[in-house]
């Protein structure tokens, strides 16, 4: 069975949404990696790659990504109640003030981008009082003609690329190290996307206590390069 290729316009929109140039402030957050570097848990390319892979497998891939899929379906069906429900659940499951502030800041920033460009009607998104980044990104993908799987992959990519960028600044690492970590990330994304697309509600999970502890400690870290 041959997969239907993404339309050129949808591909361009996906590249735009996944670009570091998208003004949502992702570069300002390390998602607790800064504390992990301070404590020595992340100290080189190998440990950084392990950290990123673990968070992707046990937090982003099993919670954020499946929630993103459900939000995309809600926008497809113009189901505001479902969108509110999944957005609210995702916000409630942010383990720390830092992670909650990050998703709200980025979600609000992307909503402002869509409002400023006036390319799609954001009336439905505007009815979410506090859109998470997953809600705004899935809304943008649907409205701009980016198919479900490709949009999900783009969402995962933006998260992973930002984590690699944070590791390069914090440890620090060179460009070759960054590219090797991105190659590993690319290899993981198809399976993570498949899992998110098929994960039933009862298996949704964000059991990553190390991430939650690191994030709470980063909030009071004495010196910080990244926002808290």
C-alpha cells in the first residue's frame, strides 16, 4: 500500500511550523536539562542523547504525542468540548510550574502568530482560555493542511531539536555531536509516532519522575541560562 504524499503547500507549512524561526520562544526552555547538566547527570554527547531518548519514550511519546493526536481529531471534527477536555487534561498533567508555564507561553505565542498572519480562522482555538502548545500546534497543522501523521512528526521534531540545541549550549557540544544526536532522534520518530497514533486512553502515561524532580529543582537553580 503506497502512502499518499503530502501536498507541497502542506509540506511548506509543516517546515514553517517546525522551524526554529517560528516565534514561540521554544529556544528559551531546556525542560530541566539545565539542572541535569548542573548535577552531572548529563555531561557529554552520550548522556545527553540518553536523556533526550528517555524523556521522548516515557513522557513526550506516551502523553504529549497521544494528546496531540486527540486534539487534531477534535479540530477535524469541530468538537470544541473534546478540544477543551484534552487541552485541560494536558495542562493539569504538567508536573511543575515551569513545564506548565512553558506550554502556555508557547501555545499563546503560536496563537498570536496565527492571529497576526490572518491566514486561517482561529475562532475555534480562540475559545480555549489557555491553549497548550500541543493544542495550538495541532490546530495550526489542521488549519494549514498538514496531515495528521506528518504534523505529529513535526511536533515531535520541534521538541527533540530544541533539546539537542539546549544540550549543545549547556554541556557544551559541537555541531557534529548535535548532528549525531539528531540522527538518533530521526531514527526514533517513526516508532514514537506509530505508538502515539494507536495508544488507547487507558495507556496514556507520563511516568518520568526524574524529569519532574529536575524541573522543580531547575525552578530554584542559582544560575540559569534557560527560562524557568
